C-alpha cells in the first residue's frame, strides 16, 4: 500500500518583526513536522528562521541554500537539489513548510522552489499562506499611504537601469523600489532629475533592530544602505 504524499506549505512570516506573523501561519508551523527556511549559500543566517524560533524556540528548522548569483545553471541546480530534499519528506507522507520573509508570492525564494517541485510532481498538494510584505510594513511605519482613490501603484525590485525607473516614475503616482542597496546612488540621482527626491522616503531594516525612516535621501549613499531597504515615492508628496 503506497504512502500518501505530504502537503507542502509555503508560509510568509512577515517582514522580520516576529509580531507580524499571521495567526494562520503560526498555527500551521506549530503542527507541521518539518520546517525549511532559505539561506544564502554564503552564510547560515535566516531572518525567516529567526521569526519562527521567536515563537517556537524548540522548532527544528532546516536551512536550504539558495546561491546569490545570476548564473542560470547554478540556480537551476540549487532549485532542483532543494526540491529533492523537500520531496524526501513529502514522499514519506510527512507534511513540510517552507518559511519566507514577507509574502511567498512576491519576490520570494519560495516561488522558485514551488515551480521546480511542481514540475517534478504536478499533483503535489501545496497550500500557500500569505504574509505581511516589507513595503506594507514600511508604509505603515512611515505613515504613508501606498495608493488612494484611482491612483496607480508600481512595485519594482533592485532597479539597475535608471532610464527604466524614470519611465515608471512618469506613469505611476506611487512607486516602491525594493532592495535599493544595489544601486541607491543611481536611484537618488534619477529622483533628483525627476524632481521627486523630496517626495520620497527611505525605510531601512523595517521591523528589525535599527529600523530607520529617512526623508532626506540626499544624505545617503549606497555604502550606507543595508540589504533590507526600500524607497517609497509619491508624486503628490510624502505624508498623511
């Protein structure tokens, strides 16, 4: 008699503040037999794991290594290895959860694992639990609405092409730029050229120790930007 395959849960644990994990996410994590968390291949640090352990200090969380590279072959190899490791538990009938910062369906490592594992096992049951995103938490911290009425809202990640950001700023009333540490100087320069630098706010390490909200972007440089940093731009201006 074959063993029924386990369920894979993709769980968003929020932007880093342990208090922003949802009740549903925590309820699942309390009963799921095995928990995975993503970590960079360069270190063993996982903010998502820290959130879990804050609530469930005895939980056994296994880190899956995801390399920070653009090399397609390296990425595909890592995705397949992590999918196979996850399937070791699922195929034995054990449920497993993969925890990720923010939301599993928004710029998340989970999306790569999900796509790869579904290609391998198309009928696998997957339940995804949404999480509070960094930009929603940052907007709340900065008391800045992301969009109102019929305004548009544009989300971009790690802008490398200033001309692309300029095009977005011309067509959207509200823009959020994630992972600004990558090219902050270019982003700030583009905002200055678009006369929007005074209508932007930078939020760093939202929900974590050292969180900062700063409206004077001219005082910042790329070297000062932590990995967890974003900018909210509003053509009508920042504030309530």
